[in-house]
């Protein structure tokens, strides 16, 4: 009778909020606010936990937001609370297996050991087979945690899961079996009352997975009252941007949409106590609840810090994307194609400087190098303060990278200096050569030059690829030995660089942050190559992905070498260079040279004449075009 009574007794309510308060204690390593979990620090999470409870009929819960707003906290509490209060098999999927292993070791294991309600039910003994990095099973066998990578189709098959956590959804890439999100969702099809939690910071539109999931759901946003008139509203980044003086970021604030009064940071704690989630797509609420939150609602970031991050990112399209994603919790709408090449050509035709000259503001030179079957193409770009860039030179060197004549020409290019408008000659600080094709041949030449002057690079086309990262150590296919070039080989995010470049090419004001200048003397083909690619949808295994594509009849080496030069500039540290260092370069390189000094330098640098325009970029067509346009040659 006791067994029958136990079986018939309804289980206690599954309340993740209450469980977190009873069991979760943050350490100093995990949180700037160590101690027991407090709802007052995360008032926006209460309703999300309610949606995760079996009492809510919704099947899918999406939380989209900026970094450091509690997405990982939600995933961890959902996992631990489920194992403790309502045991069932639970699947946790990260973008890659490496991410999954790192999360298991750094997040899950400390939670299982440090939480009393979990330490007693998980064995923590790897030898018995119930505890491994990617698999954790309860002692009584009633539930297990399976941890997987979205890049592994085998781990997303042949399992049935009542609960799931899909983490960092925006970074999931296609695997060998197709769309990993569909594969993961199918693991819960057999359960009528499954719960699937999708977490992520948005990346790039179109094609962002977490944004697509959010828009398919109830689209719930956090409303808070105005401290003066009590009007309920959403705090939006655009409001802060419009009403804050850039000269006084310490006074960053919002203004009420109704009464126009200031909403300052000291108002935030009281406002958050009355936070309400309101759905903008009410019909979807029963099946799919989706939530959006950003940094302005988090006690971990002040209004001033948010605005200062914007000032630092402003004008650099790549940095603006990161700000929009990580701080504002919104997807970046990509510039999918460049301005018409004719517009760039006409801008260059009226340029104030010629090819081979460094214009005012160009302080550091970087070169991108691309190898083809019968030629090597070199692109020299000057970088200045506020991420201003100007093209200095573009050369086509005949021959393959293995030929001595071609190598000699490349050696000379690395040593080339270019005059600026103040009489100084500037060297190329760092060059980046494409190592994706003819890797061994490229290495044979590159090893003759120091790492401080030449690196090898390889572009990665995924939107989620990091801007710049060292290539993992690679080994020879036959011998298994570590390849020596790994020490100077780097990946760069080519997709993000192309989006940033195309956005900056549209800027016509040369003083605008991120503006791009072109010299006179470039052929039409250069501009066709620079604007050759477009970001277009592509069907793969029945679903849509976005890839950069070009016309098969149009070369794109000017675009590729531009990205390689930007990779070299990133490695050098241009993006994070402080104003004091830029000022020092200006004092050294943009002070007019005295006449006597210039004569002496001319004698010393006589062998390095001003670079001539290569045959592939002859000036004759340019002169004819400029004469037709009515501009004096």
C-alpha cells in the first residue's frame, strides 16, 4: 500500500526559481556577485524559468540577448533543476565538440560537485562508465545528461530526449548530415511535452539562427515603467544614442517615450522590480515562447560603459557588428554587396593623390599577397587613425611562387618603401600571404623572412568565424610530424571583413570614420575585382545558408588581397591602437622634411625609386577616361 501510495502521489511542482534559490551558490570565479542565487540580480529570468516549467504548455523556449545577461545561468539551472526535481534524459548541444568538452569541464562539473542537491545523485567516478566528459548519468539510472557538438551528426542521432539545451545557436554550422538544428529538434519529437531551450547571441542577418527562432516565437520584450510618469516601455539602444552627448558618456541615459524625462542608471533597480514581459506575437505563445534582453537590463554593465563601447566601435563596421551583437543583443544586417564599381572608379579618377604615394593620414602600410598559377598579386594599403584606409599600390608579378624570378620580385616588394606627402618614405610594416593554396610552396618562400614582417593566412567564410586566430597545429599527412609553418599561420574571418569593407566603401565623406580612399592610376579591372562578390542564399540539404559568391567569369584577387592586408593590420594591432600611439606616428611621419634632409634621403634611397605602375594596371586608359570626364590629366 505504501508503494502504491508513493506511485499515485503527484510529483511536487517543478519550480526552477525556487530550486535555484535553494541550491545555486556562485563563486568569485563564476560571478562578480558571489553568493547564493538572488532573483533581485536577475529579475528578467523569473518568467523564463516559469516558461521552462511543465506547468507552461509551450514546447520551445528561445532566449536571445547580448553577452552577460544570464543565458548560461538559465541553461545551467534548467539542467541541474531537471536532474534534481524531474529526472529525465537531457541533451545539451554546443556549436562544436570542443566547445562541449570545455563547457563540461569548466561549467557542468563544478556545478555537479558544488551543488548539494546534485553531488549526491551523480557518481563523479569515471571508471564505472556513468561519468565521462560528454556523458553524466544519475546513480539510480533514472536520468542522464548527454553533451554533444552540433558539428557531430552521429551524436545527434539514435537518441530520444525529453529536454534539450541548444547553446550558442547562432554559431551552429552545417554538418555532414545537413542542418544540425533540425537534427537536434528531432531528438524530442517522440515526447509530446518536451522542453527545448534555445540560447544565443545574434550574429548576422540574413541567416542568423537565434534571430529566426526568436521571430518564430512569441517575441516577448521587457517593459519597465518610467520613474516619473510610470509609462511602460522597452529600453532601446537607439534611444540612448539619440539623447546622450558624445562629449559626456558618463551622463548616458534614456528618455521616456511619453513624458520626455530622463531615465538614468540610478533609476534602474526600482524599474527592474516591476519588469513585465509582453508578447508581440501572442498567438505563438502556447507553442513557442521567445524572449529578448540586452545589457541595459543587466546589473553587470552600466549605461556609461555601454555608451563608451559604442564610441570605441563607432565607424569600424566590424567593431560595430560586435557591439550590436554582444552589447545590444541584436543581429547585424550585412552589407551583402558593394557599391557599383563605376562609382568607386569615378571617385578615384578625381583623387588628390596618385598610385604609389601615401596620402596624408596614412601612417602604417600593410600588404596582402595572393598566389595564382601564373602570377602573384600584391596589394599595399595605408591605415590611419579612425580606421581610415587608402590604397597605395597594386602589383601583378608574373610567374609562380616557386619560380626564382617571382620570389626575387616578392623579396623586393617586402623591402619596398613608399613616399608620403610630407617627404618621408614609409616601409611595409607587415605582409600577409595566402597560404590556403600551394601551402608548402608558400612556406618555402615565407620561411626566408622573419615572422615580424611576413605571416601566412587563410580565410574562413563562416559568419561566426573569429576575426583573427592562430591556425591549429597541423601535421604532415604522411609522416605525422608537426608542420613548422603552424607557428606563423593564422585564420581570419573573411565574411566579416567583406561585410565591413563593402559598408565602408559606400562612405563618400573622406573624413568619416572608416572611409576608404583610392588613388588615380588604377584600371577598371581593379574595381571590378574589388566588388566582385555578393552574399547570397544557397540551398544545402534542403535548407538555406548564406555564402559569398562571385561570377565565374570575374576575378576577385583585389578583394582577396585587401582582406589579407586587413588581416596583417589586425595582427599588428591597428584596431586597438591607442590615440597616443597614433599621435606618435603622426609626429614621426607627417612632419614636413627639411629641404636639406630630403636631398640627403633621396641620395640614400636612390635604388628604391617611387614604384611604377605594373603593366596590368597601365595608366593610358585612365588618362583617356579622365580626359573624357573633363578633368585635367
